[in-house]
C-alpha cells in the first residue's frame, strides 16, 4: 500500500469544520472496532431507506406518471443524489484529514457509504435481501483486498484519496453483483 505523508492535525474551528467531521464520520466512524464495516452497513441502511422512499413515491405518482417516466425520474434523481453525496463526501473527507491528522483516517466512513451505494447502482431497486447481503460482502471484499488499481488510488491527495479507492471498489463490487444477479435470472 502506498505510504502517505503525515498531516499536521488542527483543532476544529467553527461550524464548517464540525459539519465536515460529522459528514465524514457520520458519528459511527469513532467506533473502536470495524468502523469501515459499520460504515458499509450504514450505506446499506441508506440504500434500503431510498428503496422504501421510492416505493412510497410510486404510490403517490401512479396516476401522474407512466411506469417508464417514473423509472426515468427515479434513475435521474438517484444518480444526481449520489453525485452530490460524492462531491460533498470528498469535500468533507478532505477537510477532515487535517482535523483528524491522518491522510486516510479510519474514522472517515463517508467513503464506505459512497462505495456501498455505488455497488447497488448496478442492480434494480427491487432485489432481495440475499442480493443486498451479497452486495455488502462484495464491497467489503474489494475494499479490503484492494485489487489493482484500487490500492494506488489511496495516494491521491485529500478527500479524493480518501474516497477514490472506495468508489472504484464500489464499481468492482457493483459489476460483480450485476453479473451474479444476471446469472441468477438466467438459471
């Protein structure tokens, strides 16, 4: 794994620093054991909440939109929300590296949430709990194993370095999950 240069830590000053820390850690990043796994589990919970919200919205919009239109809006909204979450997460993680005094702090779990959410972009919202579990495990596998070029992305500066490896791990896990799901449908 590439070594990062140590970062001089500083104390939080003001609401923006505390906001960055809150978004980076989601409060659970400080758990003494497996904060990355807990962060990934939080990503699954956010995914499940989004799936529930989508189901509730479908009931309200059934008279106004065709299923195709609703599906297009859903993809657009989910993609835009994930893009915004990635940008905000990268900013928060970059700011928090200074506050936590580490180029890739273990307390930073926003990257795990982003990677876990990316994993589920590759399959329909209506997958079963078994596929959700497989997606969770695949993401954790790629996040820990870090096959090429995931490991080298950690050497990027700031929040990009914190999040880029998990974004690519999410893509690897998502592609793997999509293949498994497609094979399941064929068999």
